[in-house]
C-alpha cells in the first residue's frame, strides 16, 4: 500500500534527523576531548594531527547540518504531497529524492564512523 510507504518515508526522515542531531552533539563532544588532550601537547606532529581533527570535526558538523536541513525540507514536501492527494500518495520524484538522501545519510554515517575510529586511534597514541 503506497500510503503506508508514504508515511514510512516521513518516519524515516524524522529518524534520520534525530540521528543527525545526535551526530552533531557527538562531534562537538569529540572536539572538546580534542581540546583537552591537545592542551598539553608540544610535539609538532601531534599538533598537526590536532589541527586536522579540528578541521574535520568542523567540516563534518557543517555536513551534518546541511544534510539535516535537506532531510527536513524533503520531509515537509512529503507531508504536503500526502495531504494534497486523496490517497496520500507521493510522487516518483519524491521517492527518488528520498533514496538519494538515504544514500547521503549512509555515506555521512560511514564517514563519521571512520573519523571517530581515527580519532580514538589518535588518542590512544597521543
């Protein structure tokens, strides 16, 4: 039933946005950890890595924000489409956009996990 699928798309958007909020908070916490661990460092190599992670945390927070906004707009469009049709169907374009956003979400999730793993590895060696 397409109506159920339409509602599922909206629910998925809400779930993605919630997870993206969590990721943003986590990036901020990792940035704080980085500041604490870097405050006593004088080694040039370590300071170069610190700068790299600072930049990555900042860039990923921007990426998280941008994707969260795109998902929010998409979710609103889905809700309007569902409300505007008697059977609650959404367009093929919206379904395709949903799939694209899901791909972006998965890619960002993977990138963030890799960054977290690299950072934990850095902390264990620093």
